[in-house]
């Protein structure tokens, strides 16, 4: 069916969808930058979705029981911006559309969470949207199980493109969603057969329908430019006729309506140009000037944006009448539980009394054993390393299709998918996710971890086996650069505790965070309790503090984190015995120490001393503490790694790589002259 015939078949739909196409063309042209093809191609599908199926109220963008709409194909951002403006989201004015991709606008090149209401998640890197949406769907299931359908019952809709489905993270997400039978997850595939380089066949020949079916999904197809056929498919997808997530393959033409460039890579990632826009306007029958939507069409769109008001008000009434109203309100607010601090304080006192010698991964489990029963919002998990990460406590139960009350997810060997799902779980609201893997495999989760930081999501990454101390698995599993990478990532809190008390404090920090993800770097090897008092103050929250004071004004300051703090304490004993006043500074978090007032940092690291840093990793992040903060190059040394590790028992590795108390003492002596 040609464009003229489609215009006549359903004029009302056509006018609504064409408004999206026109705004998308105009905004990209004004910016001379962007991707007009995708929003033009998916305008019909999006119109049917918003007009007939999506549960939302533009006047209340953050209504908890709204459907979530995720534009995984984030390069087509003008699709969602057009929809937000047309349906009446207050923040999305026509001036914001005019200023697409410009400094200070909320219409960034790719949708950015926190910039504009109605944007549920950041979806720049392809595949992240569909993977994050799995977390939304998991959270919806969990919250519905805990609070009932009257308070939580909605769907997660995703528009994904060929690029999203090619990215490897998509298979991790698809496999997890199918296994978990997330029936309220519906993916609308923009099946336009075009990538930047050209036809999809240049690089891929996957039968996507069979792929999704093999992963436990129900699959449907439709003509993505026929509103009746789209409605048939979306109604079927939303029917919930079985317990599988749904993929709808929407056959579309990229750049639909641009007569000379549609169905080609030429319309994918660049402005159409004045001549092609004029030709498209004629073909589409759109006579309005740039950035102008006729009043009658805009009124119809605004009515679509308001149609969820009655449903929202009915939901609000149910919440007000609910017995668990206060707890529900607390949960969806994302606030910190008032039960956290006393629970951590009690554990610290207990640790001081019993002085356990345990790996910090075990210490983390001991913290979770007392925290999880008190904080019903925690939702744990691991990427198939539960017994190594120590992330599951006996009270949690396993989250499965048969037990949505379970609070522990077996993510499988899907580090990247796990991290993205945790982002979605937090963004959905009501839950605080944490998930574990080996520290070395932050590499496999990096894309989603970066988005945690970019979006300001306080998810917790439990990264065990944090150094060469893991031993025999060898250099492929021994992280040496990963602490530096995590510490270099903006808005990321890296915590490397040295014992049970610091681990408890680290969890208190992580579970109190409101806008920063936490990487918890935990040891495999057993470590003694080094703190000599529990104290009311969370000293780890200072980032660095004096763990052992010098016998007089310090001549040497030994700085370390995690498992190497024990080495520093032992080295101090030797130096003190030799008459060298030596202070040990534990540094569980460089980021938190950097945030302290200058006077506190000066007290911890005074000028005029020898400084030695000890960490079984590369030196790079320590240089600001060795050479800055009143330090001097000629009085600074580092005991740590200069290359990759090796396969051997941990004690052997520490000896062979020279990460010992003896080496630390020798370095201090050398620097003292």
C-alpha cells in the first residue's frame, strides 16, 4: 500500500502519526544532527501504542503504577520527545523541541534519565534499553507480589531496533526475561532492515523470531505502517494469554515518508535536508510550518495524554485505603530505612567482641544476614557465583516464576545483563538491588555500570576476589587495573574494606546512597579484625582515617586498602620497634576521602612525612595521595603490582610480587635515607 492509500485508509491516525514525523524532521534539520529515520519509521507503531495501550497520565509523569516506556533505540530520540510534547508533558515545550541537541536543553541527542520527565532510562548505547527493561519487568513482578495488584500492576513496553538486538547484551537480557517468564514485558522490534553501514544482511542473518522463541518468548508480527494490523498485534501482546514475554516484529520502512531517502542508510543518522523535507511534507500531506502542529491535531494528542487520569486517581484512592500505605510510600520514595543504622551498629559491636578472621566477602555475607531481614527492599543476586560472592542469605528465597516473593535472583553467567537489570530494578522503584560477580568481571559489566553512574542510580555491585589474593585461578581472574578503572569513573563509589567492621560500614554507606552506585571490592582470603573500636561514627564514610597512630609525630605514613591494611599494620610494628614513629591510614574509599574538608585531609596526611601506599593493584590511583595532598615524590613509594598476576597460592603471589610487610619496611627505610 502506497502513502496515498495509507493516508486515506485511516485519516485520524495518519494525522497523529504525521505530527511525530514532522517534528522529528524539523528538529533534526534545525540541529543539523540526529537520526530522523527511526522516528519517522516507527511513528505509526508509537501512535497506536500511546493512543490505545500505554497506561500513563502526562500530568503525572512519575505515577508509580504507570506503564514504563523504554526507547531502547535511543538514537531515535525525537520519537519520544515528540510524544512527550504532543501528549502534554509540562517540561517538554515546543522550545525544547526547537533546541534539540543544544546546550542547556532537555532534548539531548539520546534520551537521558533525569533530563526530562517521561524518559525512564538513559538509552544511548544500543542494547542497554532492552536489558534495563528486563529489570523494570522484574521489579514490577516483585512489587506486585509484595503489595498486590491493586497497588502495582503495569507493563513495560520497549521499542528496540536491529542494533539493539545485535548487541551481545540483548541475548543476556532476552534469555533472562524468557527464563523468568516476564509476561508484562513487551518488545516492539523496529524491523526496518537498515543499519548505518547499509542493509542488515551485510553483517547479520539471524532469524530473530526463532531466536526469541528459543529463549522462551512469544512472538508476533505486524505491518508497522498499518494501524489496524499494529492494533491487532499490540492487543494480542497485551492480552497476557500466557506467561511469556512478547516480541512484536513491526515491519517498517526507515524514514517513511521521505520519498528519495526512505528505506536507506542515508536517512539513518543525518538531517534530511531542505529539499527532501519539502518533498516529504508534500508526500505526507503536512502543510504546517516547521515546529507547528495544527490545533486540532494537538488537541487530539493532548486528549490521549490525559486519558489515564481517571485510572491514576482510582489507583491513588486504593493506595490511600491500603493497610500498608505507609510502607508502600516509603518503599517507592527510595528513602533510606531507619532500621539500617542500628542494625549496622549492633553488628559492629558484635564484631569487636568476637574478632572474627574472615574474608571480606564472608564479612559481607554476615552483614547481609542481619540487614536483609530488616530491609525488605533489598533484592540480591549473582552472576552464577553465589557461593563465591556470598550474596544470598537464608531468609531471601529465590525469585522465580513460581515464587515472586523471593528476593534473590540467579542471573546466570550474564554479568552485563545483571548490571543493566539492576539499573532497571532501581529505576522502577520500590527495591534496592545488589548483585555479585568477580572484581575482574567488572569488564563484562562495564557498559551498564557506567550508566549506573551517569544516571545516578545507587545500585550496589558486590565484586569479590578483588586482587591477586584469589590465587590459583591466575591472571585472567586477578584484577590489577580494575580498582583504578572504578575509581576513575565519575560518580562511582569504590569501597574496599579491610575487615568486618569496615565491611559493615561499607554496606551502611551503600544502602544509604541516594544517587551514587557502589562497587564493593571484597577479598577471597581471610583477614583479621583490625579495628580496635566500633564507635558510633562510620569512619569508612570519611574515606580514610587513622587506624594505628604513631607513637610520636609520625615520620612514616603507611596507606593501604582492603587486604593490604594488614600488611601495613605489621610493617608499622617493625618500624615502631626500630624507633620510627609510623602511622597507618586505612583508605576504604578514595572518593569519600577526596570529598572531606581540607583540614581533615591535612590531619590525616600531614606534610613532611615519608608515605608508602600498599595495594595489590596498579599504582595509578594512589598518586594523588602520594604526590598530592602535601606529598613529595622523593618521599613517596608504592608497594603493589606493575603488571599482571600469576597462578599460584595467594601467599606465594604476595611474596613473589613483593607485597609484604618486609618490602614495605624496606621501602620506608630507603625513603627515610
